[in-house]
């Protein structure tokens, strides 16, 4: 069965601190996609990144970086020099091969991590 | 990127009435649309998967007679909450996939906050 676990329910940091949000996933498939979404208080989901299982390169986009480790089934997300505007709920999600080919785009979400960045 | 529009963004209705939520793909043909529900402080849970022209597939525990899904065209899917009750109050969000090169990515609507009083 597919599962995504975000063990950190809430994180509170002070502005300019670095923060890492953890994500651990479970799937039996060798082909899958991992995602991170940001959900601000308004509710819409903001797409941050998609990574396929064959690409283990870490990625950096501005203050955001992602560490994909297949050996530990983790896809952690780090925000460097956090800002108040980063305050939101962040979701990690998984779409495995069965879901992709039979029902492309069906996602299994983690529980979410609520990040609060204080000034 | 692709745009998925969801309407209305919020709705308040009386208990016992029905509410329809629309999900439109604006610049691509969505062969598959998904409906999720999110209770406060919780994750998004998939309710159903709808493919254009066929009956929706509901997740376990979701009442198909209560949450009617119609995907009559490649750009529109609707979710109707029938005989709504306060416990149906939630955030409903749709996503759509399909079109050339878009079968693996889900584009989300803005969500609909339903309050049943």
C-alpha cells in the first residue's frame, strides 16, 4: 500500500532560521512521483516540486531545496532563511506507477506540516 | 501552467439543501478529475475519481448517493453534495489531469469551502 508520513505536525521558527520538513513514503513500485505542495491560509494548493523516482539529484530553487534519498524513502524539504510569508501548511504527496497509468494524477497526501514563521 | 478553476470558492447553505461545485480545466482537456475533501487541520482525502463519460469511482467510505459526481465533458466535472448536513462542512478541492504531456501531473482548483448551517 502507498503511504506518506509527515511526522512533524507543527513547526515554529523565527524568521531567517532554516527549517527542514520531513517526508517519508512507502510504495512497492519502482516508478513513482513525489510532490510538495504549499497550502496558505486561503486554502489553494501551490505546487512546489515534482520528482520522479529515477532522478535522485537534489534540487534547489531559490531558498527552497529538496533532498531525495531512495535508500531511506525520504523526500525532505528545506527552507533556507525562512520568511513570514513561508507560513503555511506543507504537504508531501506520492503518485505511484499504478496510479499514474490507470488514474494519472491521483495523489496520496501526507498529514501535512504546519509551518509558522514568526518575525 | 495549466489552470483549473473551481466555483464557488465558498458557499453557505442550509441543512437539507443540495450544493453543486464546479471544476473546470481552462486550457486543457481533462480526461480525469479528482475530488478531495479536507477537514480542518487535516490532510486531503481522495473522495472519488471521475473519467469523462463514465461513472465516477468512489473511495471506500464515501457515499456515492450523497456526493454525486458528473464529468460530462472534457473540461467540466461537478460535485453535488445532496441533502447537506453540518458534518459535510469541509473544504472540497478538485484536481485535473490529462492532455498531452499532462497525464502525470495534477493541477488543482482553488477549493470550495462549504459551510452547512
